[in-house]
């Protein structure tokens, strides 16, 4: 088993989880009083779910897809999870969780940008 056989299906799974939770969080934010944390968690989830879906779809053609998917997926889960924890539990997941998740998301997008300079193998082009 290679790391790719784990990351690729995990990318699709996390995209689905983020999409579903993004919609649920938007509904909760609409009906739940103070919506600051839930609205932001919903926005990040719904923004990154399609990006992960695109990385999954282009996995064989985008050389950096596994790295970007891990950074975007984990970053979004940590960031949104921290905001949800703050809303419902009143405390952070761990110290500096939201900034850590945010840096993961930023790094994931930077890796995607750098991917423009890496060619796919000739057999996959």
C-alpha cells in the first residue's frame, strides 16, 4: 500500500465531509443566535470542499495534488473544528488551533500555485 492509496480516497471523503458540514453549519449559523464562529467555519468548509474535489479529480495529472490535499484538508478541519469548539464548548481545540489551521490552508494554496511549475510525467500529460 502506498501513501497515495490512502491520500486519494481520504481527499474525496474529506471533501464530502466539509461540504456537508459547511451546509449544516450555515443552517446552524442562520438559526443559532451568535453566528460569528459558525458562519466562518461554514465559509471555510464550503470554500475548500470543491478545491479538494478538484484535487481528487486531477490527482493523476496534478503532481502536487497529494501534498496540497493534505494541507488544505487538515488545515480546514483544524480551523473549522476550532471555531466549532469555541462556539459550542467555549474553548479552543488546542492553543493556536485556528492560526495553525489557517496556515495549513494558506500553505495548501501556495503548493497549488507552485504546482504550475511542476510538469506531470509524459505518460500522464
